[in-house]
């Protein structure tokens, strides 16, 4: 997912990757996206709730919110190709829905965010750490959050030295001509999935992880790999840092799902008092 405004010279084009993803989007993936929203928000539906998707990417989770009955869904992304992906999903599934609005926008644009009104759920999965100004984006995400509302975000886990290595890998990937990016992508495949593959082989279930991958937020392993390796700018945070940041602003942590010491995103649900 993408929503970046940055002074960095290099920036990954998330929308192109998401366009390929939605070309083969299956009902099972949509259902898994719905399940992940219901599980983290602890709801069975979003009926009567207004849902804001900051950095909508493929549009999958805006679609999930619509299917869960949200009274309003507003989706925005800095990457125009991602905006078009979300618009394409609306065209397929809710072509006449006036309560699903989609537009370009930036998580770093305070004035823009203040024009949106307030929402019961503000959702931003794997986005704010790609803006080039993560802490400002985390602050700005509060602007459209209504009192009593839920903020559902995910932020890359801080692995210390390993995070610095990943930052170098991501920068190298984006600096290469497209025809040479496989030189970074293929070794990264084994860094990301090697341990899972080895475990499956040892258990006599080769490729088990990949066959069940769509159950992880409805995504696909290859698109997630490209998204992960390409995702730049790249910032990280420890769970304690995110907790303290929002606790000092009066929010209460309702749900936390971490990746332990591994790479990937820690997920948080905060509630505004």
C-alpha cells in the first residue's frame, strides 16, 4: 500500500504492483480481508460506521469495509495508480455507491485531512512508514478520527541492525533499472520465505505456506514480496514507541499483534477517548 510524499530521490511505485494484484483478485481474498478487519476491530459488521482508508493501495480493504456495511467509505492515496486500483474495485463491486468516495491525497497534508470530517474507523495498513515522515503521518492520522473512534494501523517492526540492511536492500532495488531488479528480488525471496519453505519441507508439506498464503489478509506472496522489497522510503518503530506516542495523545491501546523480533508489520488498534 502507498501514500508517500517525500524529499527522497527514490520512491517505489506501489500502484503498479497493486494493479497486477487486483487483476486476479478472488472472492476468497476479499473474504479474508473482511475477516482481518472484523478480528482486529472486534466487530461483526461496520453498519452505521464511517471508514477512512489512508493509503488505500489496491482498494481491497476499502472494498471489505463496504461489504461489511460501512455507512461511508472514503479512500485516498498519494499514488495515482493506487487511486485507480481502488476506483476499479468500486467499478466492479459497487459502481453506483455514492457513499464510497475515492480521491488522490497525502497523509502528510494536514489541510487536506482537516477537510475530510471525522470517521469512526481510520485505517492505514503498511502506509505511514513509507511517507518519508512517519511520525508526522502518525500524528496526522488522528486529525480525522472521531471521539470514541478506532485507529487501525500497521507499522514496520524495528529490527535494529537488520532494519538497516533492509533499508539498503530497498534503496538498491529502487536504484536499479527495471530489467536488473531481479538481482535484488530473487535473493530477497529466500530471505523472506526461506525459513517457511524449509519448515514445510521438513514437515513433508512442501509449499504448504504458499498454498495458504491468501489467508494472511487476503494478499498474495509474490505481490507482498515486491511490495516489501520495493517499499521505499522505509521507516520502522518498536511497539513501545508507537504505544507511547499515542498514549501521550490520550489514546488507549485496544489490540496489538506483533511479529516478535522478525520483519514485517506490527498491527495496532487504538481508541480515541
